[in-house]
């Protein structure tokens, strides 16, 4: 097929559950491609000589390579091409913000075109392997005499365990929560990431000899010194950003009806039945805010809307999630922000807001929101849920003097992810701040290589395969 013919193929759209049906449950709403649709979409790829899509992928997957195999119906080859670089393609294909990463760099998406649906093609390959009961793991190496402790079972910690286990280095993961998966499990709703997908990744680690413990808070139940005393030669800290940032409004912490984004999602995802009431205000423009709004709909709230202090163009959430949100009936009030909580007898009744306008760009490159004078207005609400970002709690390093950056993340070597405590390495949210799964996966690969070199007495920087400074975070 010639390039002109490929350019004439429209982007293929997956089947989705109708909004009226999907808001009544937590089932996955997007169905994967059929074989016919996947191959047709794969035919849209131009197989660029200089594939910019790979530059946009934090993991540097060989995207043209796996797509070429796919359209030749070599599905197993396509899977193993992805698996050469990615430890969790089933997860990344579902939750990565592809439009800002691989697909955002696709030449077909420039101008008014539509990029190749790389995420959906990756998902098709993984789902095909599962449906056809194909082996999806390589054999793990025979365990050696060195061992590593991993704090946190999120994407960074899981990736470290995956790569080290395949090198014959036994790993033990300590998870503070009663479930595995970290923010994958307690921060993302099942309708975006089914739990059997996460459980399959955990089972693969167990089959590879990785030991996992839940309900163990490092820094409280065990200390870093305890881990060293138990014979762990190195430690990886992969604790995610589980602490919600507050709005800083009066009575925010004491008023009934005020919840916070990741706290709310964690409680719901752990099985708690939370009723936000009928009228819910969610504050924020990222995927957490959208997940909160869509979750509250599924739990019975009927009048849900989002307050976002910038315009639609500045929203950091993926366009697909915004589209699904609006399909489900959630309204977005742009250029508005809460300034005061009103209550009666300690219970939220109204949220006072102000209108904003966009000024000059700030450090993020987005135009800074500026308050419009005398623009105050009221919104009646049963609940308000700020979802304006998260911080990392550092309970795990209690009793140590590990150096942190001024904004609270670990001060690590930019190339190796080694902390100021030479035997401790870190990666994911606690280095990057709240970021994507793919970036946490890549940092897990970097840390795993560093740890292997460290425990074997090798130079951490010479002739490495993975370096963090390969990527513009």
C-alpha cells in the first residue's frame, strides 16, 4: 500500500458502552479493536524512517516495529517487540495519555490530521495474547545471593521487581495498602483499568519469585534500618503521590461534605461506600478530577460538575476522558475557582466562587489565571472534592537523613536515580511528582539497572543501557 492510500484511511474508533448504561456500573467502557479494525488502523502507520512516536514514548517502545508485525498478522512477534522495552503493556495501553506521548508525536497527527491509534493497537496485541492463551512471560533467572527491598507496589516498584527478577536478583515488595498495585489500584477507577489486568501483573511477579507483603508501612512497622538488618543489599523507594493537596480555604478540614480527590478515590476503590449527595462540585482539570466526577455519578450523584480555573485548552486531562465525562452528563465550569466554603451546623451547603481570566503564561507554559474583581457567585452543593494535585508522604524514610528537593521529592542523581543514601534508589512520583505510568515504568528500568550495578560493585554510570537524561521529562 502506498503512502497516499494510507493517508486516506480514517482513524478507526473502538466500540464504547453507551453513557446511559455505563454510568450504572464500573465495567470497562472501551472495547478493544477487532482483528479487522486493528489491521486497518495499523495500515495507517507510515513506518517513518525517523519515527518521532518513539521519542514521545517515555519507555521508547519500538512502535513502528510492533505495528509492522501487527499488520502482517504476526501478533506474537508484535507482542514480544513491545515486551522488549515495556514491563506492563496491558496497563500502559489503557491508561497512558497517548495524545500527549506517543500519539502526540505521530506525524499523522500534525495539522488537522489524526494520529495513529498506537494505544489501542498495543492493547489489541495484549488482549489477543490473553484470548489465545499465548505465553506472555519469559523465564526468570535462577536467584542469586543478593536481595532487594522494594517500598511500594505501584508501576515503578513493579517494574523494578520485574527487571531484577529476570536478572536473578530476589525482590521483596512491601506495600502499605491492603491491596497491590499502588495508585493503579486505588487511584484509577475500574472502568478505566480493570482489576484483573493489575492482578495479572502481580501474579506474573509472584511466578517469577517476587515476594509481596501488604499492610506493611515502612517507617512505622519496619524501618529502613530494619530492612538493612534483614540483609537487603539495596532498597528501591517507589512510594506514589497519595496525599491530596488542599485548597487552603477556611474550614476545609472540618466541614462535613468536603472530600479530597485521591483520598476519595482510594476509599471507594478499597470498597468503602461513600455518598457525596446529589450535588457535587469537583475542583481541578486533570484525570483525577475527571475520575472523581465519573465515580460519583456511578455511586448515585446526579448533578455533578467540575470547576476549572483555566480554559478547556489548558486542561491537562486527556481529551478522551473529557469527552467521556461530558457524554455522561458532567458539566465543566471553565475559568472559575472556589474561594469560600459555606456551611450550616458544620455541613457544606454552598461553595462561593469567582470568575477568572487568563493572563500571561506561568512556569508551566500555560496562561496564568487571574481573578476578575467583583465576580463572586454561589453554587449549592452537598459535597466539594478538590482534586488539584498530590504530594508524596515520606513516612518510609523516618529516621534517615535522605535529602529531598525543596518541593518534597527525592533529590536523586539525575542519571542513575540513586538517593543521598547510597544503597537507596527512588523513582516514579516520589522523584517526578504526579506523572504518567509510562514515566514511572521507565524510571523503574533505570533504577533496576542502577541497583544491579550497585549490588555487584559496578560503576553506576559507565556504559549504561538506561539513563534518565535520555528523556525530556
